[in-house]
């Protein structure tokens, strides 16, 4: 799988474009949930875009047990992997059936993380689960999908491995030196180099 290194400006502009796509669809979320890490930053831009267009929302982040690129293939390969969801208390206390919920992630691959979030909310909210739940993502990898759910809004389709501007873990020292040269002088030359290593 080829690695594509994304820049900050592209991430921001695509996130705003995603917000416009959601607005043009007529969907008006009352709650926006960004999945930590990547979906939380995308969610901020989507929320800002929708607010500027007159859509008032509550916006928070949720964390799942996803651990990043070095562990991704291991997680997908294991049918027994349980995705844990953290930080749902605010949603459980405030969501109602008449709310509209937008779940935002940077990449939609297997769908396991968002599926885990939806299942946890349904299990605890019961009749208070919002009647309208939509999923938005910047990138979708359709061939990796392992759930029945799929994004309602997306900007791009890809089969490549995407490296976002905030990611360092899982990159080789050479990749860091090439794409984040300001870190080069501080890399530990005695540290192991390769997937799963960090500076």
C-alpha cells in the first residue's frame, strides 16, 4: 500500500468543502462528534463551516481504542478485536430522539470504530437515540469496509495509506526527515527505525 503524505492546507480546505457538502444535502445536525484523533480536527472545521452557514450545533470528540498505523492491519485481521469507546457521558446526558447526529472521521476504512460508537450510543440511549445519524469523512477506503454502515458524506475515495500532517508514529526516520525536516536534528540515531518506532 502506497503512503500519501497530506499537507495541512489540503486537510483544512477539504474539511470546509465537506461542511459545504453536508449543508447542501439539507442535513442539519444538532450534534457533531469527531472521532479522536483525526476526526476531531476535521470535525472542528466542519462545525465552523456549518456555524458560519447558520447551523448551530454541539460539538465534541470521542476517543476509540484505535492505535494508529502500526497496529491497523493487526486490528483489521482479528475478528475478535473489540473497539472501546471513551468519553460518551456528555452525549448520553444530552442526546434525544429528535436530535440529528453527525459522526466525523478523517478516514473511513473498516468502519469498526464508527460502528462501535453507534452501537454504544444505541445500547445506552435506547429510545433517546437520535432518529437521524449521518457519517462524514474526508477519505473512504471501500475495499476495507467490514461493516454494513458506510459514509453519507465523503470527499475522496482511495486505497492508499494516508499520512496526515499530525502523524509521526509509524513513520521511518527517513520519512520524518523528508516530510518533517525540522525534526531531523532531534531524531535519536540509536533508536530502531521502521513501523511502530517513534522518534
